[in-house]
């Protein structure tokens, strides 16, 4: 038997109702903040990710699904392509390619699958889904303002609360600008020199190529060493410090709680200034429900104009997991099971089902070959509230037996009153 590939999975009903519930709430909340949807391709040129996310990151160095394309045109032969591991790079590419700055400040969001060859475990998949949102535009449109950072964070708090997820924790940091990071990286290099020999092979390499990435290390033995390294907070210049202060001030005035975590550097290289994660207690080891931050130099590094930006990606798989306990009400079962009784009744039953569905009822339809007992069993299995019997006598009389499956109460209802009667309770 062929099974789904390791790290991928089928999303089955009734869970898919939760996914739709989440996505409907997301679209609703994002609309109130004037975000609009963008859909970018699922694969891109590999260079897009190595130049933005960064060569030394775990994502680019170990986790991407990359292949050499067999393209037909000579120019395509041997082109290196990659399944998108995240959405920001593709959105910024599209921003540049379509000169989206002509439309002013752009607030864009995208929902879809991402791919990373990680070791699968609870909450970690190789095909997973992100709900990604970005604010990007020229600084003249205010895209570098701390007001944007705070707006994005407040929107996230609103969304999570709206979904009934209250047990979240916002961790906030500033990773400074390129200058701050150059000084920080130098300080890290110095601090690592005497100790790096005791660290894992990855850290030994990172210490030379991109010392900041040492903070991504998960090896338990390395943690006491990492704990003693300098923190980026000690290297912020005055404008970065003021920006970070301003973000915090606005968050306080809108009542969004946060905790400063000066170890938070995020696993992607494009971040500048504000970086954040929302964690959720119930998720276990993979407790980051979403992450994001500012990326003021990203557009330039991809050959575009200066376009400061900030955004985030929610791990939709994890969001749905943290929602499960509270989401019983989302799963809509059939309101009524329409049971044709006897030969020639399928047509009448279909007509009735059609009328009821036009009243926004969820209707499950049986078959005339079913005996009454089998219809009742099928209605119960489907979780229907009512069963409606459609036999020759009922059709002639224009009134139908409607039975509440929970209370066993049965009433005769005239055709015209059926929808109203079913909706009532
Ligand atoms: P990220 O932290 O790599 O950021 O991913 C964001 C979220 O995606 C994580 O917090 C997690 O919930 C989810 N996620 C990541 N990998 C997996 C996985 N293997 N299985 C399940 N869920 C996963 C980014 O991707 C940035 N592009 C976010 C961003 C947007 N920054 C600015 N704009």
C-alpha cells in the first residue's frame, strides 16, 4: 500500500472544518486592518531563498526541497528550483517584480503550504501551512514606523483572542540594524573563540561564517555556553533603541501584553529591529504558534528599492492544534436526514432536500432502497438532528413525519413549514 510521505499528512474531516473556521476568521480580521490577499507560486528560484533567508540558516543549509529543473528551453536547463520554505521571500519578490509600491503602502497576506525537510514530530511537518502577512512599502509611506510593528502585533492578539486562544505569550526583541549586528557579530566571534572548541560541529562552522546563528543551536551541551554569550540588546544604536521603545509604548497603550526575550534572534537572516514569537503552552516542544519581525533591508538585497517591511507567519497546523478543545461548536452536523421510503421516492426526496438546502440547512439525503431501520441508522451515524420521512402517503398529503433523533419526538409538518420547523430548535 502506498502511504502519504513521511512528514506530510491528509487533513480529514471533521478537522477540515476547523481549518476553514480559522481561515474565515483570519480573512475577516485581516480585512479590518486593510490587508489584501496575494498568492505566489509554490516553487521559486533557489537563489531567492538563499539570498533572503540566508545560506547559513538551518532552512537553507539543510531543509529545502531543491532540484535541478529539466526545463525545455536552453535557458531553463539546470535551473535550480526550490519548494518555498516560507512566504516572505516570494512576496517581496512579487512586490519588486510588479512594482507594488505604485499602489502605496502594501498590506498583503497569503495562506498556503510551505516545505521544510525537518525531522517530523508533533506540530512539525515537512509540508505545513502558514498564514503569512506582510506590510511593505517605501519609508515615505510610513512602512518603517514603529506604529506598523505595533499594529501587526495588536492584530495578532485580536485574531488569537477571537479564535478563543487566550493562553498565548508574546516574546519580543529587537535584533537591531545591519550596523548593530556587525558589531554584535564581532563581539560574538571574540566571545566564541575560547569556547567554540567545546561546541558542536555546526556551531564551530557558524562561529566563523555567521556567529548569530549559534543562537539556533539546539544541542543541550552547548546551551550553558550560549547562555553566557553577549546579547544583541547591548549593541543597539540610538535609533534602533528608540524604535524598540516606541513599539513597546504603543503595545502598552493598546493593552497587548508582552515579554522581552533578548535571546530571541529568529532562524532567518533577513530580520532587522523588531523580532517576535507567540508561544502557546499546550503545544509541547514545538510551542511557537507564529513568528515574525521587521526586514528593512530585504527588498534592496533582492535588487528592489528601499522598502522597509514587517510581517509574520502563523503555523496554521499548530494554530488548529491549540484550538481543538474550544472548537466543538464549529463542526456543523446535518440538520436533517431526508429518508425516501419506497420505490419511486428518490425524486420527491431530492426535491425536498433541495428546498431545505435553499434555506441554508445542512441536509443529508438517503436512498429509496433503504428500509426505514437502515435510514434511521444512517441518520444517527451522520449525527443529524432530525429525520424526515418521504413516502407516497406523505407526498399525497403534503405533510411529512419529522422526528427529532435525540428526543424521539415525532410531528407531522406541512411542506411549507418544514424549513422553519427544523431551524427552530
Ligand atoms: P518561521 O519562524 O520560520 O518564520 O515560521 C513561522 C511559523 O511557521 C512558526 O512559528 C511555526 O508555527 C510554523 N512552522 C515553521 N516550520 C514548521 C514545520 N516544519 N511544521 C509546522 N509548522 C512550522 C517564517 O517563516 C517567516 N517567513 C515569518 C515572517 C513573515 N517574518 C516576516 N514576515
